[in-house]
């Protein structure tokens, strides 16, 4: 090996160790750690990274079933992010984006986000394209039950995209437990939340989110559209409506459409197709006999158990720790 080749090996080993140190010290994922290493000032590496981590954008909505509290567990189990995923050459897809916790954790260079919740997708795009107008609108909202019910009763079809986004964030921040639930007509029906002083307009974070979304595609579409775009080496994370653990468990509906046995099997088939294509696929769901059965016996697919908190329940006795599955093909 030549002198210069040896220098390159040493440099690569040094970079790898630095990235591992960044991951450990700041409790972050490998992809984001590598990104920080490359953009930070090397003369003040850890001080610079500390500042960048503090300024990192986070989900702009509260979301039932959001994954922020589980990401550390995913990492510790060695399940996330997949080692073979190259965020420079390949694309990250999140077809049930919801609050986007995994996207905001990774902050990959190339990402395609989508959801069937049209108001949510509209809100993402307004933040991306007109964050200052949105901030101005959010600052006008009031926090009282009468005003909440008035805003909730508005007909979305008659609102502009900016008004839809402002209403969406306001209702999310002031509704009961940050739930998003609609009736069979697609109308938001969550009751008023009893908060003393909810943060309706987090303008600093909204600006950070807007910056992070500038080169990201956010579309209102069915999750199956990922089959048109994903190629070998891409990373897809599915966080669908969970299969109910009991007949009464599924009391929240994020869209007017149901997502039960038939839909879960179709999602399983999409998972398998993407796996055959050479994509890295990760999927969250409830730890039920049905979900375990439909993903069992598939070559290369692993069903991992995750401990999660359950905060949304009409009875206090129904809250606490439960297991979920995190299904991977790597």
C-alpha cells in the first residue's frame, strides 16, 4: 500500500470514529451525525454541532402515535437507520408522514413525503412556501372554547391553503390531546382541550421546518404511489393507521377511509414488492396476532418487538406501556 493510500485509510478511520463519537455524545442517528460532521467547523467541532442540534427542526404538530419517543429504541436495537442506506445517492420515502418524526430525525438530502390527509399535506406545503404568512395568521388565533368551536365548524372547501394550514395547526395545538380525528364525512370532530397556555405559533421552529422542506416533495396521495418511484437502495418507512388491538381500540380515524384487514394485507404486499426490488423497508404496527401472522414466514423479513407508551385512552387504566412491532427487511 502506498503512503497516500495509507493516509486515506487513516483519514477514513478517523472520520468514522468522529461520527461515532458525535452519535454517542448527542444521541443522534448515524445519517444526521455524518451530515453534521461534514458541515461543522472542524476547529470547534463539538461546540458547533451542539449549536446545530439545538437548532434542528422538529415536528410542528402533536401527533397520536408519533415516533419521536421510540427513535432512540429503534437505534439501540440496531434497526434504524439501515446501515446500507446511502442518503446521498438514494431517496427516503415516508408515505404515511403524519407528524414526520422520522423525517425530522434523519433530515435526509433527498426525501419524498406523502399522506392521504389532504389538510396535513396542505399544511406542510404552506410551511414550505409561505411560512411568514402562516406565522402572521397563527398569531391572530384566540384560545377559548367558543372560538375553537367556531374555527372547527369552518368548511374547509371554502378556505384558502393558508387558512387551511392555520386552522389545522390551531386545532391541533388546542384540541384534546393533539388528536386528529374525523367523522365519516371527513369533518374534524375532536373536542376542545383544557390547556392553560398552548403554544399555537412556534415561529422559530416553523421557520426551521420551512428551511428543511425546501427540496422535499410533499404530496397528497395513496401510499402505493411509492411503487412508481422507489428503486433499489432507497429507504421506505411505513407508519400506517394501526390495526386495532381490540374491537373498541380504533377510536381515532385520521382520514374518512378505514384501514383494516384488506388494507393491511395490501400494505404487506407493497412491503414485499419493495423488498424484492432491493429497497430498505421499515414498518410500524400494533403487536396483534393478525399483523404478526401476515408478516411471518416471508424471506428476509424480521418482526421486532418495541415497547411503546399509550397515552390516548378514555380510561386511565388503558394507558401505559404496550408492545408494538417494527418490521424490517434488513
